[in-house]
C-alpha cells in the first residue's frame, strides 16, 4: 500500500500536496483512513527535495483543522437536533448521554482538544463532542491547530528519519501502526476496568 501511495504522489507532482491535505482531513472524518501513513510520505518527499518542508507542514496542518471543523459542525448540528427533540435519540445517542458528554467536555475538553491529534480512532469524536457541548468554535479549532502542528512536526520528522528509503518507511509505518493499536487497546481496557470498578463500588450510605 505504501508503494502505491508513493507512486501516486510522485505521479501527481505538486498536486501531491493536495493528497497530503485531504488525507489529514479524512483522518478526522473517516477514522480508519491511514492519514498518518501518507503524512509520513510527506516527510520522505521533503527529504528528497520533491516538496517544500514548509508547504508540507502547512498543508497537513490545514487539512487536519479542516477535518476537525467538519466534526465540530456535526456535533453542533447534533446538539441542535436534541434541543428541538429532546425525547428522541440520534445516531444511537440519547439526550441523557449527550448531557454526560457535555459535562465531561466542560471539565476535560481543553486538554482533550490539545492532545487530540495523538489519539487515533477517537480524535474526530473529540471535536464532535466539542461541537455538541457548544465550546467556542475558535477556541476548539485553535487548540486543534496546536495539536495538529505538534503531531505533524513529529510525523514529518519520522518520515525524514528514514532518509527517503521506502523500505525503511514501510517498516516504520508497520511499527507505528502496531504501537498505535496497542495504545488504543490499553486505553480501552483501562477505561473498561474503571467503569466496572465504579459499578461494583458500594453505594454511599444515606
């Protein structure tokens, strides 16, 4: 797959930047999309001299913020639907569940937005929750931009570390994906244990 993407971006020339930006955006809108892999290729192209470091960095960052803005709009739309029809559920979410998400976002929202780009699989949902909680759009996207810049710099650095060698990039992508899946699984297990412990905790005496 990496070889196919490598050939595609090479064939597109300057338009390859558009692929990098769209990939960063689609990572938010379609979580399974392998945007990080394509961003790693951006680092490789910067090393090869095929693309400017600054342009790759800016395009990927803008793509990430655009994807975050789309998810924020989805969350805002969802909150409006609940306001109009609080007795209904939308996309399997009840009004009570939305209220819980809103309460958590008021407490932990800024921190989640600041690290969202490093949380694969759920990064898009964080902005949906931010929109549903009616967090200020500018603040949410500004924090998202900071997170995107930090993540993009790291991923492009990893791409540069392979020195333009596609075989090394393929190995790096494989390790990266395993590490990400491992962290997500560990996090999910931790959340599951915490929820189970809360359910089994004895109720406080009146």
